């Protein structure tokens, strides 16, 4: 009887054992599934990291291309403005009476730069007012207009002023707008009454314009137009005021400013450019 009692396992105990094994198998299966899910997650993370690295590389490449385009645009802008400065400075120079070649062809004498400055070949801003050209008829006698004798002598520029001005202009030509803006600001602070002050304000505005800081550029151009309305740079400064206002979404002010260019400076190149900009502004957007 005792052997029978100790040697047999009740059906309830056997069932409990089978349930225990089933639970263990189920747990193992769940763990295996969890491990597979973890492995899949790790693979997905790895793929995402690779994609992120590729995207980062493309972003850096696009940033490099954008910087290259911006640098090229700045260089082209400065080069264009420099060429415009050259064209503005191409005025007939006076031919001295009795000079060699002052005969029949003297009326078409080539232009010579008048200022002695580092950027006189690229910028007319430092040039004194050009003297009217002498008219030398056949026979070698030159008949200079009476107004030429009354023209005031150009005011000399201090060498220190010229050096500071040239340094800022050189930075502008190189597309370094931050340096040129600082240079022209320092120049105007040190030499507010310099004969180069109107031109310095113009190129200060151009420095900020090139750096797309249109609000500050607008103030520089306004200062030039307000204080030196008869300056050779005043028409261009008024034109650039209109450009800045348009870029700042001040459409009504831009239209009024651009219209005023033709009123204040009729026949100027700036007036022609202002009219063209107004025409483009009035065209319906596609």
C-alpha cells in the first residue's frame, strides 16, 4: 500500500507539470520573437543612420554649391558696378593748347584719369570735376570755353583719407562686404567732411546691399541723397533706394522713389534704369 502511495503520481500533479512546461515554451517563444524584433529594430536603425549620413553629405554638397554661387554672384556684382564706374569716369580730358597732336583730330582726344589714386582706373568717385574739353580747330589754335577758366579748382584729398578710402574700396571689389562696410563706416567717422564722403556713403550702401542688408543700405543711400543731392553718385543712390524699398516689400515707397529719379535727374542713366524697373514692377506676375 505504501509503495503504491509513494510510487504513483496523481493526475493533478502531471497536469501541473505539463502546464509548467507549456508556459516555459511559450515564454521562450516570446523571447525569441522579442529578439527577432530587436534585431529588426537594430537593422532599421543602422539603415536610418546610413541614410542620414548620405543626406548629410548631400546637404554639405548643396551648401558648398550655394556658397560658390553666392561668391560668384558677389564677384559679378562688384565687377559690374566697377565697370559702370569706369563708364561714368570716361569723360573727355582737356587738351593743352599747342600740345602735339592738337590739330584736326584733337577734338576726339582719349580720356585720361584725373585723380592720383589706387582705384582711379576702376572708380570715378575720387576724380575731381572734369574740366571741359578744349576745342582745337585746324591750325593748332585752341579755343577753350570761357566756362573752363571759371571752373573751381578741385579740393585736394588728404593722403591719409585716400589710403583709408582705397582700403575699403579694395575690400568691396574683392566681395568682402563686411570689411568694406566697416572700412567706409570708419572712414566717415574719422573724415565726415572729406570730399570723398558722398562717395563713401554710396559705397557703404553698396556694401550693405551686396550683403543683402537692405534696410541699412537704404539709410546710407538716403544720407547721400539728403546731404549731397548734386553729387555724381546721387542719381545712383536714389535709384538704389528704390531697389532697397522694393526688396523690403515697401512697394508704394519704391514706386514713388523710382519715379522721382526721372524727375530729379532727367536724362541720367539712373533715370533710364528706374523707368525699366518700374515697367517690370507693373507687369503682371506669371
